[in-house]
C-alpha cells in the first residue's frame, strides 16, 4: 500500500465505513464486528490486570487494539502523551495511569461516539483530554509531546505519509513514536496482498524498519521507545 493512497480509493466512503464501525464499538454493538473487543482481548494481548483494573470498565468494554504497545512505551511519570485514534479510551486511560496526574494524555479520534464515550469517563483522570479530529491533521503545537502512541489505527488511514509527518512534528526532538498496526509479511500472494492493502490498509511488516519511518522532513523520531 502506498503511503498516500488518497488517489487510489474513495476516501469519503472509507471514512464513512470506519466511523460507522467504531460507532458500533462505542455502543457495545460487537455482534457484527470482524474483530474481538473488550477486556478478554486486552488480557490476551498482555495488558496487566492491575493496569486494566485502574481504568474505567466502560472504556475497556470497547477496547479494540491489536497489541500491548505500552509495554514498549515505558512511559514515565510527568510525561506528555498523544494517543492517535484513542477510541473509547482504554489506551489513553492506561497511559494516564502510567504518567500520573503530573503528566498529560491527549486522545484524538474522528468518531464522534468514541470521543463522547471516552470524554464521559474522565472522572478521576484530570490529566486526560479527548478531542475530536483526524490524525492526518493534528491540532497541536510542534514538539509538544514526549511520546506518541497508537494502537491499530494508522493502518486505517489512507494518508499515512501525513500521519507520520504530523507525529514527527508534534513530538519533541528525540521523542518516541510507539505504534502497533495490522501488517502483513511479504510471503503473501498478490491476491491476498491486495486484500490486505485495500481492506485494512496494512503495510508489509518490513517497511516499519526502513529509514522512511525514522526520518520525516528532517524531523527524526524513534519508532520504538526504549524498553526498561
Ligand atoms: C482500533 S480502534 C483504537 C483502539 C484504541 N486504541 C483503544 O484503546 O481501544 C481505531 C480508532 O481509530 C479511529 N480512527 C480511524 N481512522 C482515524 C483517523 N484517520 N483519524 C482519527 N481517528 C481515526 C476510529 O474512529 C477508532 O476509534
């Protein structure tokens, strides 16, 4: 899949379908979804039980991530974190628990019902803010975050070049980009590769290790944060 696929697909239709799908997730209407959601998924992916106990259960019920990237993120108390595609808020609230009240976590999502749900659950999390918007055009200042995290979202964007450019812009120098995405290996046949690209926006897994993901318009960022 190209980094900019906006000329290859119907972007409005993609947006409408993604938004409709994640409205179902926010409402807890998971019967027709092609993916698993909720606490059992988070536990299976490796989220520690005590961390999940610390966040709102209603957010966790709509968790739809693809892995436990916070294990790599090693967030520290006081850090400023941006969660791209924050959904109903599981990762934002988990990050808030890790950075504490001296830190700051902003979640951004384009699906109105996800934003409304996560925002309604912020009691006890004064360090969390949820905003409605697109990850391709972030409404934040340059160099304003220590870490940018994202879990199962960038693969949904038709303009990944803009997402990475924006992530590099809002990260402080040396800040960390910690992402999990659906991906595929290069041993897929052409027919399945097309399906992966068109249906999910997946990249070949090896592309994440290439230079293009580490440097954007002269702004360098670490693709994966140090583990401690
Ligand atoms: C897999 S879910 C995110 C899961 C989330 N990390 C959690 O803790 O449950 C994907 C989210 O990304 C949002 N999204 C997809 N494409 C987006 C885009 N281009 N800009 C902003 N949000 C987007 C969807 O609305 C959806 O809520």
